[in-house]
């Protein structure tokens, strides 16, 4: 079901909130410096800047997801509530390029939901933000380099 830029499933009769015309949400990806260990390190954070109407809308969105989790008895992962970037009430001009996705988690669907989103102890991102991005950049560079080294294959007939 789609309602003013918010996609979700469930069909439980609960209604997703509708943002008011004045609701504004700005999403930014930032980092904080963690100095609790032996070395300082940059740790990523999601910053949500919103006016009162935007915060009320997000509150309703989370309340809807909580209601979905309360009703969920299935072992399959519940459909997430998805607020795509570029849709109201997200301010596209000021926000970083990111979506909001809220996935209800229950004791019944826990394993399936973790599989769906790749949640494992091994996949947990930790350590310096810069080290993580360096590793991601190195992996992407290697993928591009392999494609460049592949012989050209003209399209078939």
C-alpha cells in the first residue's frame, strides 16, 4: 500500500500517517568522534532534523510500525515501512541521499528478518568510519579494475 510516499504492507487496517503540508524532515549522515578507547575514531551517525510537524509525522510512522509488530504472528519478515528519499516530507534539497526504512521485529519473525537485512554479528559495522569507507572504496576499485581487464565481448546477434 502506498500513501503519500510511504510504502508499507500488512493489511491490518491500521493507517499510515499522512504528513501535513508544513512537515519537513532533513536527513544527514554525519559522524562523531569516539574517544572512549585508546584511539579516537570517527563513528557514523544519522542526523534527523525536523520541524514539529515532521517529528509528529515520524512519531506516527514509528507508532504504525509498532502496531504492525504487535499484530505480527507470522515467521516471515513483515513488510517494512519505507519512506523513500525525494518524497514528502523529506526535504530533498537539504537532505543527504538516504531513505528511511523501519522493519517490525517480533520473536516469531526474528530469524527471517535478520536474514532479509543481513543482520549477523559478523556483518556488524564497527571501528573507524574512515577505515570502513577505505575498505569499501578498495573493493569497488577492484571490481572496476577486473571489468576493465576483461576482454571485450561484442553483443550477440
